[in-house]
C-alpha cells in the first residue's frame, strides 16, 4: 500500500488520471504509460460511460498492477446500490487492488431537475458502511469473507468554495475522517488564493488533501469543460492565456508547473488530468522535476 505509506510519511505525491481510448483499449493505455514508470506515485483510470461504452476500470487497474504501477480504482457511487459497490470492491480486493477513489455527489444541492435529483446513489455514509464491513471480514449481510480487504481510501470533495465552505461539507468531511478516509481529492485548482483559503478551513480536519490540476493546453477543451462539465470552472484569464500564446504547449507546461509549485506548501500532492494531452504528459512530468 505504497500510496498510503507516502501520505503517512508526508511525501508530496504526484498522481495521474489516464483513460484507455476506444480504439486501443487497455493495451494502448499500457503503451502510453510505460515511459512514466518511476515518475508518478499512482495512476487512476476514470470510471466513464460514453455512448454506451463503459471503461473497464477494474481490468485496467489489474493490468497496471501487472506493469508495476500503483493503480487507483475509481468508483462513482451515483446510480449504484450498496450491493453494487460491495461486489465491485470484493472483485477489486481479489485482484490485489488496494487504492480507492470514490465520488459520492453528497453536495449536489443545486438546481437540477427532480428526475436527476431522484437518481439513487450511495452517499459517503453508505459507502463507508460497505467498506467497514468488508475490512472487518464480512459483507453487509454478515457473510464471512475468505480474505479481509485493506484499502487506502480517497474521497472527492468540492474545493471551489474557497473560504466559504458550507457547514454541510465540513461536517461531511469530518465524518469521513472519523470513518477512516486516507485522503481527499479536490476539484480542479486554478486560483491559488482561493485554494489557500479553502485549505485553511479544512486543514484542521487533519486529512491529507491532493489537489486536482488540469493540464490545460487546448482552449477548445476548456470551453467544452465550462459549457458541458461544470459551468465557469475554468477562469477566463486561463483560457485567454492559452488562446493568445504563440507556443501553447510551452505556455501550458508553464501554467501547470506554476500551479503545482503553488500548491506544494498548501496540500500533500497533485492529481494531474491530461484533458486530451495524454501523449504529451511526460513533458509535464519532466518539467515538474526541474
């Protein structure tokens, strides 16, 4: 459980999200990440469903482990039951997967449709009830397991509030800390001052925070993110800096490096999202070493 040991030893960790392409699948992913061996602490394959195609996250994590990478299994809890989560975690444990990153959507309290809000999903309390049972050697019905799973657990949180973190989120984070979460993963960081204010509010909880850093190199991808993923996530000045650059790759590497250096004194690691720059990611990792 190397990631957990690194966090416990207060090492600044560098983690990465990579997704297999529809054309080349897991084998293509392995080819892309081989040059990254020794340059990252852990690697996540996101759980995505696009046009009826679902990412085989468990199969990808198993392949990463075979290649001597530290895999993180991502679990989205929306539209799943505790039985669904339990089955997935038991399979993960049997495959030797120790790191989890869960997104529960606990704080989605904005203006969604009634139909969207009524989608069933496992919240953090229900998620941890499944994990607690498994790590104590039995499933949620009390049936004994042959092997006790042991997981390093990360949970996604919303850091966009800055200093104005809702009491509900703080209480939920405190409850997750009590339950045994090993680290929190923030939403994408673009404003260091706002992230600093957020960290001042949540640091007393005593759980390591890893900052999500988007590898911004395509203004088209940034506009798409603002329109379809999360409105106004990417500040206008970030998009403008990319659009007006005569060397977008160089500017992108500078921006990512500035953000990573800026969060080093605030949190305990970064989680890089390539946003279409998978083939270039080694250049960013090299820049971070300098």
